């Protein structure tokens, strides 16, 4: 058999998921001079970029400029995008095995973790991911509804996603109107009666997962003040010693910012964002109509585990927070893919350095790889995916060198395209996406916004005259 990855016999790779990790894997493969690679990238949405489009907050436009890098990768002649094509629905693993030497799963973490408390499934209790995908115009969530007539809202968790949610709830319609937030969300939020937003951390300020610039930004909102309770932002003795042992400057600055918030006087702004620490929800209360009417909180104290990590422990002190709307923001979670070994506990594809592992033999499955959040779990910023993708791509290249690839019957570009056309005649190419992108930006210009998104697949198809 001719060696795979040379001129006459290019390495054919299918990447499932067009988010940042998918693009970074493609980029790393393309940089190998000695290897001729053809990448076909599949996504169930017609639009690429995963969480850069559907996760990054609309008021964080600068972060989205990373898409220029992805455009450059996609402009390679040996790159193809098959959007609006769902793995497991339109194309199966068996189909892909016919056409590719390697398959790399980069599907991210599409759902969220639960708190596991009574009342969590009441109406007006939502996941942050649902709210985030809604305001970002993801077709799956455009019909979601949130009762923004409630005056008090709790966001559980103090990661960057929780801060995004709290910030979007705190922004004025004027602030939001400058962003690419979905039109329907802009409309709904402009009627919002939300006045108090509680951000709830189960540990102390030194353990808050949000980053320092995000903490600072909360103090710069046009019509929302930010507050914290002095006794909750004062460091306990365990956190103080941990910080003395490891004086991380970003954490020190973050604590200072939170302590400044605790000193804030009333500002006359119409909304208030209250940061709470060392509290855990133990129950969401019902208003007898199946809707959230409040939250029971327990006060926590910190203890050190044997490994030295500071964990929260419930005390016997409780309080009630009269909130009518709750968003849990306690972490994303990966979703299993048909036929792909999955670690249920961690919500990731079973893998070693990106090589998919057979759960029975504990050996790598030939030709199958993974990168990004579905490989390592939902941690890190967009840039974290670059070294992570490089690790996976390195395994892919090593395996090609020793002949460990799938043996596709029809590795030609045209054969794969024919398959896609037969399974999903309405697939989107990258050129289709670029046309859609231009239309969105043009619609946005007229309204002084970065873009106005298409939020339903039918509208995207219609916009391209299909
Ligand atoms: P995260 O950073 O892991 O934060 C999860 C939060 O949920 C933590 O505060 C965690 O507290 C808390 N939590 C977990 N289980 C809980 C429970 N049962 N009860 C109460 N609280 C609980 O996750 P994320 O906010 O979803 O963000 C995911 C990743 O995307 C992060 O790496 C984040 O930095 C990144 N991101 C970055 C940006 C940005 O750069 N602007 C924006 C959005 C997201 P413990 O720490 O106590 O476990």
C-alpha cells in the first residue's frame, strides 16, 4: 500500500465540530511540511466557530476577532467545511470510515452540570448555558423563554460564565444595542424588570474561578452598581496562609477588587449586582404553581483536604434569598457521540493525550482522536485549546508515520462530497458561511452593530437563496 500523507495519497482527516479546537487541530496538521493533509470539517450548524459565536459574551467583541485566524486556516485549498451536517444523524461513523484515514472529535461540551438540589427543575430555574446560547442566537435556544419580569435573580457559581450572565442581566438596552446579541434577546432584555442580581460562590473570594479583568469589568457597568459583604470578602485563615505560600498576583488583585466592592456606597444606579461568598443553595422553593419563589442557602466554611485543596463544608446557618429566577452556572458537560467511548463521570471522550481509548482493552482505537473540551473537560480560555490541539495532532502525525490509520475504501475528496450531498443536500460550504457572514455584518452596519445574526437555519438557507 502507498504511504499515506504523500502527494499521491494525502492523509484524509475528518474533524467533527467547527469550534476553536477543530481549527487548531487542522492548523497544526497543515503546518507539517512533510505531510500532505486534506481536512474536511463537519458541524451540525451551518455556521462555524462553536463557542466563539455561541458562547463568548456579545459585549466581548474583541475576543471574537480570533475568527480571523480561523478564516485563514479555512482558506487553505486542502480545507473543506461541511456545515449543517450532523455526525450520527446525517453522516455516521461507518460512512466516515469509508472516506477518511483519521477522525478527530472536537464537539466541545454542549450541556451543563446540575446542582443536585430539590426544586432545581422548577419553572424559572435554568442553566446558564441555556441563557448564554439564547442571547447569542444559537438556533437550538432561540425559542427559550426566561421570566425577566422577576426583580431578583440568583446566578449560582462564580466562574466566568456566571459573570457573563450576571453582566448581561445588568447591562442597559443601550449598552446591549452596540453588541451582536440576538435581536429577540435585545428586545426581551429591554423589557427586563430585573433589579438585583446575586452571584453565589460556594467558597471564598480567593477561590473564585472568574478571572481578574472580568471582576474589574463588573465595577464599570453603566447603570448597575456592584456590592459585596465585607465579612465575606475578608480572607479566612486557611485562604490567607495558602496565598502567603503561593502569592499569585492575579488572585491578590482580584481579592482587592472584591474588597473595594464591599466598601462601595449607594450609587443611585438602577440595578445592583451583589457578590456573595461561602454560601451554597440547598433548595429552590416553590410558589405552589411549580415556579421558583426563593432559594434556601446554607453558609459554608472552608477546610483543607489531604491534598491541600480548600473545599466548602456546610455549617448549620441558613438563610432565604427571595429570588424569582435562577441560573445555575456550575460548569459545562460533554455529550457522548454515537459509537465513541465516553467517560460518564468526567463527561469527556475516553482518551490519552487525544488518542481515543477502547474502554475494554485500554488501548488506542486506530484512527480516532479528540481535542478541546470533549477531550479534557470544560476548562480554560480559547487559547488553551491551541496546545491541547497540538498534543492531539502530534499523536495523529506519529500514528501516520507508523502506518496506524484507518483504511478508507474511497479516500477521494469527490467521494466524500458525494456522500455529504446525498445525506444533506442543504450543507453549507465555507464560501456559503462567508456570504452569510457578510450579510450579517451588512445588516448590523445599518443599525450601528457589529452584526445582526441569523438565528434559525431556515433563515440562513433563505438568505442564500435556497
Ligand atoms: P468554571 O470556571 O469551572 O466555574 C464553575 C463555577 O461553578 C465555580 O465557581 C465552581 O465553584 C462552581 N460550582 C461547581 N459546582 C457547584 C455547586 N454544586 N454549587 C455551587 N457552585 C458550584 O466554569 P465556567 O464558568 O462554566 O467556565 C468554563 C471555562 O470557560 C472556564 O475556564 C472559564 O474561564 C472559561 N470562560 C472564559 C471567559 C472569558 O475569558 N471571559 C468567559 C466564559 C468562560 P468551585 O470553584 O468551588 O468548584
